């Protein structure tokens, strides 16, 4: 049935084959891009956690070899500061990958609307949901607690522990090997680092959710 016939019967105009092919290809490409972003984020987080695990094992060996002497403090500070830097870099890239995934999901949700507009008979076989719920159907739920369930949120927690450990070790050394001073300073700075990272992540998600990719949309579809 051609577009003229559909118009005469009062139905929606039939899309051109080129449009259908383009939308299908775009959907496939976007889904592949989501997979790539998730794989990169997972790979970076795995590498970071592997480095932290190996570093802690090395720190334990150094502690035994030096009997918690000056060599232990020097090695520990260098190691923890280095791992903290790697953690910050991993957190930033994981957050970027998460934002990219959100935008890919928004565009995929938009393409699904094309299918239902021109093939309403598919509604009984595919999940037809309102625009504001399309991202939730893809696992991208909103809310403040979402930042604790993201890959960047997990990296932020580990990084904050490393920052607190480095600061605690330095405070203990400065206070004449006082463990109490180390615990207090490390705990406070670790919590401060975690709050700063979570706040930065929350602001990034809000900015990404507020971006209007499609001007005719009423507003953002999610509020991470």
C-alpha cells in the first residue's frame, strides 16, 4: 500500500524504505555504541580494582619487610597517592561513559517511537510505554540513589578510601606515629572526598538529563 492509499484511508503515511533502513541501522549502531561504552567502563573499573588489589598486597609485604619503618611510610604514601590519581581518572571516564550511555538510550527510545507511529500493530508484541518511562524500561532509573549503583559511584567509593588512607598515613607520620591521628584525619578526608565525588557525579547526571536532544520533547525523560 502506497503513501497515497494510506492517506485516502485516513491512516498514517507509509514511511519510505530509505527511512526505515536508516532508522533500523541507526538503532543497531546506537545499541552497539551502548555496548562499547559499558564494556570500556567495566574494563577500566576492573583494571583499577586489580591495581588496588595488587598494591595492597605489595604494601603488606613492605610492611613485613620494614617492620612499619620509614620505608613503609614512604612506599605507602607513594602507592596510595598513585592509586588515588588512577581512581580519579577512572571515575571521570566511567562517569563520561555513563553519560554517553544515557544519551544513546534516549536516542534509542526515540527511534522506538518511530516504530509504533508507523506500525501500531506492533504494540501488542513490543513494550509500548510513555516517553517518560522509556529510559526506565532500559534500566536507567532516576533518583538520588542511582549514583550509588553506577560504575563511577563504585569507583568513587574505592577512591575515597584510598584518599583517606593516604591522608591518614601522612597524619600518623606527622603526629609521631599516632594511629588515632591517622584514623581521625583519614576518616574525615575520606568522607569529604566521597561527598565531593558524589556531588560532582550528581551534577553531571543532572546536566546530562536536562540536555534537550530533541527540541520538540517536553522535558528530560529521567532524573539521575
